[in-house]
C-alpha cells in the first residue's frame, strides 16, 4: 500500500481551481478543433480541392452518441499525453499553477497517468470532484496540488529538519 502524506492533503487545489482546470482544458481542446478546421479549409482553398472540407462535413453528420464517444476518446488522449509528457500538468494546470502528484509525493508513473485519465471516461466523473476527491484521483492514488504552497511547505519542513545539523565550510 502506498504511503499517504498529509502535506498532499494540506496543499490540494480547491474545488474551484479544479473546476477551472476542467473548463480551461475543454475550451482549449475545442478551440484546437476549430483551428484544425480553419487550417483544413485554408488548405482546401489553396489546393483547389475539397477533400478535407468534405471529410469534416462527413464527421459533423455522425449521430450524437458517436460524437460523444469520439470526443471523449480524443479528450482522454489530450489529457493523458499532456500530463504524462509534462509530468502532471495540462495547459490549464500551467495557468492555475497546479500539478498532479501521487499521494506519496512522487510524479505519477505511466500506468498511474493512464488509470487517472481513462477513469475520466466514466459517466459523471466530471461531477465527482464535488466530493472529497474526483474518482480519477481516488482510483489512481493521485491528487492535484497547488505547486507554490506545496513547495513552500516542503522547503520550510526541510529547513526545520536542518536546524542543528553541522555545516561544513
């Protein structure tokens, strides 16, 4: 069983910051599709072909369930890759100065990031943050923390532990 540090709980991001992270990431995700669409139309106009525009038109005609499944899978890929390659951060987490860490204070592993992000495909997971922790946090033993507060507390604890140790000059 993984060690659970109290410092993690004391420095967890607030529910409102977590909600802001969700909204900001969704807006960025949706804007990226708009940009891809504009680029596709521009390329079609430039080349005089309409392959990309026709493809986008076909995609826009899928039924609602298929749209939800495809969008959810793409959002999973976005959050998983962003958190994995940036060691626990998405664009929203950079903006809000938060980060994902494990309950023992480490950077999550590939498997933990996968579990965390695949859990978001569970219906109503976005509302689970209204409880103590979101399901994707509980199931992966991760937490979203306020980086500045967490680092300050770790630094203070380290300085307290260093009191009385002999410095070598």
